[in-house]
C-alpha cells in the first residue's frame, strides 16, 4: 500500500514548548522513553540494523500507548474535579 519512498518522506513533528509545564512534560516523556529504549535495547540508527524480540517490541508498544493515553486521562480528571468543586453538573460538556 505504501512505498518505501513515501514512508521515508514522513516528517516527524511535535508541538513547540511554550511554558514550564510543556518543558516538564516533554522532559518526563523523554526520560521515560530513554529508560524504555535502554531496557528493550531499542536503537534507532538507520545505518545499523538491530534485532529485537517480540517481547521487547510488545513492551515498547505498550509503553508508548500508555504515554499516549495520559493527556486525555489528566484532562478528564481535571474536568471531573472542577465539576465536583463547583457542585454542578457539566452535562457531558
């Protein structure tokens, strides 16, 4: 479905850090990713092929999916706590 050339043209982008909370979140994610890369033996070097077992790939995928779910959980919890603090229903937004 996708060609090798099309996949190599993908540009990785992320939101620029603007304040201290962005810096803290980015630093935490980078630290956690570094730790996971270290434990699973993952190395991203296009010039050197690396071999990882199925277990190591699964650990990596589970970690990345867990981190991806954190912002939504934090947002939902903050919304819930604000609703409780005001003792008002938010009517499902």
